[in-house]
C-alpha cells in the first residue's frame, strides 16, 4: 500500500505535523508517536516555529478551532506546500461567514493536495487514555485515505475510510 507518488509507502514511519496543541491535537500526536512516526506539534503558545513544524511533513493534521482554519490555511499557502502533502482536517464546525466546512476551505486553498477529514464519535480524553475508539477518514483520494488509515490505526484506535468528505463533516454535526 502506498501513495502513487512514493511519499507514503506501506507502514513506513512518516513525518506528521499536528497543528493545534489542545487535547485533540495532543491525543492525535500521541497516536502518531506510538506508531513510530516523527511527530511535530505546533500551537500558537508553543516554541516551535510554524515553518519548522510543517517543513518536510508528509501529513499535516489540523486540529484547530474553526475560527483559526482560514488564517492557518493562508499561512500554509505562503510556504508553497508540496502537492503530495496530505492535509487532514480534524476540525468541526462551519465558517460563520461563508458556511463552508473546514475541508472546503482547505480544498480551495490547496486544490492539488489530497484533503481528508478525520471525524467520528470519539472523545479526545478517552483516546488519550488508550480507551477503544473508532473514527472515519474521508478523502476523495482513496489511496490517501487508506494510507492515513494505516498510518494512524492501532488496536485501540480504529479508522474506517470513505470518499465522502462533506458527508463525514456534516454527519459529525447531526444529532441522533
């Protein structure tokens, strides 16, 4: 299993960057580290420079609040991100001005990059404690979705894939 461009190959450890050092970002960083990946975490309050955090990242996971998505996308665009870098949105919500989802904002900013959504009925504190959880990675690029599944899945963190980014994001908001 691998990216056709050779960036992600099988289960080889990869360079992951987590944007957002809150509870959700920290839980995702712990999952990546447990899988043997090199993980950099950037947050506004941290000491790691944004440019350093995203340099050479194969996967960038944005675990930031909705109000920061557009600003962070703009900062990332200024760095000329390689088109093979996978961008994963782990943000819930809608832009209050445009009603766009986070992945729609990312896709508009990075039309050549695989854009994925990580969403599910999971609680970051439970994941951080190692309790079982399931989530979905949705990406129109099925190869990227499967690569992300292999990169982040573990015995206690199951990831299922699909190609419906928008449905996955909006489904996270429905009340059942």
